[in-house]
C-alpha cells in the first residue's frame, strides 16, 4: 500500500501541475474576469448556484443583437442598457447562422467562420459582463430562417433533419462549429469562451425536433412508444452534449428544446409523438444539466388558459423526476390577442414560474422601442416592461440563500468497508469517499483505487468532481486538489 500511495501521490502531483500549467498558459486570470462574473453558474440538485448560493434568473431573448445584417456595438449596448434598467440578468443569444446574406453571418460557407461576426459576438460577452448580465448561447437552429439544420443537410448532400442528425459529414460540420465557438479566444479579453463565467450554458440547438415525416426518402418514421425519430434525436443529444463536456468542463449544457412530452399518436399536440421530442428522456442524460422548455399556445393550437398547467407540469417533472433545474427559455402571447390579454397571461405565467420555482424565465423577446414587431411576439418596455421589472424583484428576493441539494442516494459504499460516502459541503458531490466524516488523503487513495468500480460508475453525477460528465482519473486529480 505504501508503494501505491507514493505512486498515486506522484501521479496526482503531476496531474495537478499539468492542470496548473494549462491554466497559466490559457490567458485566464482573475484580472480578466469582471467581479460580477468571477464564479461559474453550477447546479446543485434542482438549483442553479453561484459560489454555493442559489440563484434564480430574470431573463430575455434577443436575436437582433446577433442579427447577420444589423449587428453593431451600438445596438448591443442599447439593448443591454435597457435590460439593466429592467432588471434582466440573463440573455439568450444565437452563436450560429449558416449561409445567410448579411455581412455578419457566422458561418457563410461550410466550416468557414466570419471573424468580423465573431468579434461582435466577443463584444456581446464583454457588454454583458460589464453590466452583470449572463448569457445562454445556442449553437444551431432547427428552423431554416437562420440557415440551421437544413443548411447543414444541404451542404452535405441531404434535404432533411434526419440527414443532419445522422449523416457523418453533417455531424462533423456541426461539431467543427461547436468547437470553434466553445474554444474561441475572445478578441477583446483574451479569455476563451469556455473559460468565461459570463456564459451560463450552451444549448445544443434552438428547438431541436425530428418530425415523423422529416426523412430523406419521404417515408414516415416508426411512431409510438419506441418511435425511431425520438431515438435518433436522443442519440444526437447524448453525443453532442458529451462532445461539449469534453471540450468544456466549466459550463452547463442543455438541449434548447420546447419540452414536449412524447405521448401517443392520438394525443393532442404538443403532447403526442409527432415531433420526436421527449422532455423527460431527452433531459435525463448525465451530460444534460438543466431542462429546457418553451411555451407558444398560439402556435401549438391550445388555449392560453392551459399555459399555466403546461409550465407547472414541466417544472414539477424536472425538479421531482429528473432532479435538475428547469428554465422557460421562450414564451409569449401573440399581440393579435390584444395587449390586455397578453399582459394578463404573462402575469399569470410569471406567477406560476414563481410558485413552482422556475430557475430562469426568458420571454421571447424584449426589444428596443425602435425595433419593428415582425412576428407579433416582440415585447416593449412601455407595454409590458412593468411585468418584467416586478419579476426582477421576485428573483432577487429568492436568490442568495445556501443551496439545498436535497437528499442524495444512500448506500454509496465505494470500497465495501460498510460506510457510505458522504456529501460534506452540500454541493451534491460525495467527497468523503470513505464515509468517516472528513475529507483526507485516504479518500483520494480510495477513490483512485475504486473510481472505475460499479458504485462510482453507477452514480457518476455524485463523483464527477471535474464536471466532465463522466468519472476518470481527472476526477481523482480534482478530489486531490480539494484537500
């Protein structure tokens, strides 16, 4: 055992030195990160947490600040100034756009990225950071008005989302884009995006779907309880979220999905089986940190009055069944219903989000007064801003307490000594491997010897000290560095 301990200690020291060297050469330092963002947003049970304290977010969407034709530093500043005044502290943006005509399209040709556009995206990060605002970053669009999945399909000889999800060349093009964005060095700060706490999480896509007839040969996928389209979409989510976790151990990952349940073909949309989504299954993977859902009764053909139940069911299932945070990533009432009706339902839906502890709420979309309403879903300060400001007070009051990770699993006897591993810090990770009530070198030794055993590998989320989505030697190093 003495020899094994010496070997382990030497290996850990080398691993720690390597990690330190990597950080030293990455350009990341305390001086480059605004004090408002010195800590990454993490999860603990069903909470978002920052430096151990629970946080809730009052958010908004805005695609105009990354629009391929009208993007500018002035517009970015004006939007974020408005958001700062309204108490918005989380903004969902696009870091994608394929083969569009504007001068700021992100990816004008396959595998070619527009540096001028990306430099403006760098400015978005810095402008947000300056105002204490954080970001959700989406990486591709389901819909073709942004180029999106169908453009990837066209680039690689296909014509369907089935092709995008399954064709090797299309997947390679998407993963190249993901790596380009995630590992990009900000031209202003010198910090790689993956090292910047301004970003809360990556979304694999905006509203990923695989509808039953979205096939290459014009046929219809098998539907029902084991629908092929559901499985294809789920496999893609697993593969791409694992890719991001390999590239970036700092940030959270979610699907960006609308949150539809996968039901029976005879059930009313959106809870049938048509679009291949499965809110529970597709957010259950270890590499997905939070559940995403949207709400558009006007588009989906059900009464506005059912919106509250739609929200509460998604929040309850994420918190109670998945044990993860959940955020309402898009929602609104079309202005064709009238401003009074819109505001009535927005107030009701915000109240439900408060009651069921939505971890973040982001309406589509809060815009400058000068922005033309092109789709009936633009929100203006003088019409609905009071609702958003009121919710800012709600989340401010709810945020800041110590996170309650809930009760983790029992019976995590890692090395068969009759003592269960324990979570000493309340962060959801079981650093007391030996179960003796303290963290010491014996815990690191034991974890080194048993990290590939059934107990650890069957409960990855409780031993993933490096936040990589799996458990390996890097987690042993991470535990050693906690001493």
